[in-house]
C-alpha cells in the first residue's frame, strides 16, 4: 500500500547541526557546518528518502568533505559558492557520494534544501578521504 506523508514546515523546528548529528560526526565538521542551522523535514531511513533544510550565515566557509550517499542541494535563498560557481535561488547541484567538495555561503548567507536517496549522516573529512584514497592506490 502506498504512503503519503505531509510535513508542514512550521511543525519542524530549526536546530544547530551539532545537535542534529551524532557527537563524533559533529566533532569532525568545520565550525561553519557545526554551527549552521538545520531542520530535518523527512529524516529518511534505509530505502526511504531524506530531506533537510540548512541555513548558513554570511560568508561561512565549509571545509572540504564527502558523504557516502549522493545528494542534491537546491538553493532556496541567498548564494552558495561552490568552486568558481555562484548558485542563487532556484539553482541546484548534484554531488555524487564519495566526492570531495566544500562551499562558501554568500554575503547574505544561504538557505538550501538537501535531498538524499535515504537517511545518511555520514561525514568524511578531507584527511579521511585522502587517507582512504591512498590506501586504495597502495593495494
């Protein structure tokens, strides 16, 4: 049987990222990412879609990192600078799992939606990513 789940945005509270993820994950994040605000609209599970909204204040730098799962980031307000690209409202970016990336919020901050194919709170730092890559090449 099918499922329809409606979530009213007003029913989901904003919280700092460091309160929404496991302490060991938060400890490996940059300050900008730990201190951002997030509201988890659809938490997802194994095989169930995940959707959360994130908000960063102006000119914050999120260090290089990766996640295990593919994701799509859809900019709702402000600007997201990724590489040399400036993404404004309505722009989106697909990032494959196991892809190292970082970004910076624009001068007015950024608010975006993040979609993933299932619940995923993995966080791989640049150093962890490079060490795993090195290990693969030396085998």
